[in-house]
């Protein structure tokens, strides 16, 4: 298991809602567009595929793989 910090900026409110709902299935919200997720790389790869189907080209989602020390600092 790895620790992930996922942030996103989505323009369309409908897509934003869909992305937020999908993220809630995998982790928990720490800020409006920031989620913490504890998952394997395979699970994150699946999440990325699902998110790519939702968002537009001008939107972005960034996945940060955090080390154990950084995770503890939260």
C-alpha cells in the first residue's frame, strides 16, 4: 500500500461533481479539491482511467505518491 495525495482542478461543475464522487470511493477529502488515498499502484491506475473518462482536456488531476514520513507529517 502506498499513500497518495490527489489534487484536481475541474472547470465544468457536472464533471467536478463526478470526479469528487469517484474520489470519495477511494479516499477521503482533506480540502475541497484534495483527497488522501491509501492504495496500491494498480488501484490508482484504475482510478486514473476512470477519471480520464470524466474530465476534459483543459482539466487536470495530479497524483502525488507520498513517502511514509511525509504521510505522518499530515
